[in-house]
C-alpha cells in the first residue's frame, strides 16, 4: 500500500491553469478542480495562469512545487517543463523530452513504430505538401474514411472524419488553422478506449480501461466536455484478456516515450479482428468533471482528492539541481 502523503512537506504549491493554447477553457476547468481538491486536503495551493503572469514569479513567490493543469501548446509540449527545470521547481507529469514528443502525434507514431507498437497508418503533410492534387492521393494511400487532424493539438480540436475525396481540402484547411503540419490517419472502425498510467519506470502501473461510447461514434470537443450523451464504461466490459492487453500496450507506449508521473493513452479496438491500436499519449490529461483519469482512478479505489495529492507528491525534475560551483581560489593554472 502506498504510504500517506504528509501535506506539511509539500510546501507552497502553484496550480498552473489557463495558458495560451486552444485548450485554455478546458485547462481552467481542470485547474479549478485540482486547486479545490488540494486545498480541501490542507495543501497551500494557489492558482497561477501563465497567460497573465510571468513564470519567473514562481521563484520570487517561493513556490516549492507545481501541479501542471495546462493542456496543449505552451503547457504540455515541454516548454513550461523546460522553464521549470531552469527555475529548479519540481512539477507534475513528464519531463521536457517526453512532453515534447508526446504532444507531437507524428513524432509519437515514429517512436512507437520503431518499438513495433501498433498505431494506425498515417501520412504527414507539411505546408508545401498540401496542394489539391496531393490531397486527393491521400485516400488512395490510407483508404476511406480517414481522419485529418493537427498533430500538435488535443481535445479533438481541428479534427475531421473524411468520408470522401471532395472533403479532403476543407479538412486539411481546418487542421492547418491550428498547425502548419497536418496529420492524415487511417480510420479504425471499432471501440474507443482510454487507459491511464500512474508512476514512473518499472513502478508505473496501468489503471482500469475506460470504454467510450459517444453518439454516432463522434467523440468531439462538445461530447468530451459538455454533453451528457456520451457513455463511459469502467469497468470497460472487455474480456479479461483484452483489458490486460490494452494495459500492457499502454505501459509499453508510456515507457517508450519516457513518460513519468502520469499519463493517459487513447486507443482503438478494431471491430473486424479485435486488433488494438495506439492513437496518442496525453502527458497532462484533463481533470474536469467529464475527465477519464479520475473516472478510472475511482474504479481502482483512488478518489479525485487522493489522485491530485498523489500526483503532486510525485512532482519531480528531469535531473536534480546541481550544487553551485565552489568559488575559484585564483592563482596560476
């Protein structure tokens, strides 16, 4: 059993929320929930919006650690993590490199492919590779329907399910509003799943799998955060063998990217042959009222408040700060 967290050792805590990404609204909801949960347990926690305050204020105000409740760019992509490394303030979640790779779905796929982990086939379109004559060839490569998305956004922002050749140009145009590169991905027809992970390295463990049943299979921004029409099943209803396989793949994907602290993999179970495919890894998952990590944790006997406290207690740096060099005594070399 994990030992209880001594709140007195955590010090002054900043909950980073808001930020400048397209997921700002979701981040504010996540951060508010985390802040309330930490305060309810006696943590000296304070809201901190990097869109309104300079991160250097974290050191000036003597924050001892940071809970990152930011999502998307400038929060989940290694940039804030790098700033906190320089400030020497431990933070929740993955470090600089793992965060940067995981937010980029193309780079994530490349790592997983190198590790022989299953992920849908894809085509990356750089800005100079998006003329109409190129776009109409993509369905020939990946089949129809297919998914078009910005590779460095989350929360289903800018995502289109393309049913025919004539929809490609508009789908790419929408995705390119959020990212100059565009990811086109093979569509996997089947069951949508998600699986959280807690911990680091060999001690990391997968939580129960959540099965997602969105209206007409459309798990978009509205159905993720505001609609009550989406059904979440945890326990997932999968066979014991399928549940275990999803958890094993999730752990392998998490470790391949070098993640730590916590994360959540999104996957598909193909209806035709029960094959499982990894879609993406979230290194700063949502903590809203509709979010999936708290739901899975609850099924494992971990309350929302306990989850927040556990994540905060595991805050870390990529490497501990080095001691300052001793002053030179002078003299000849």
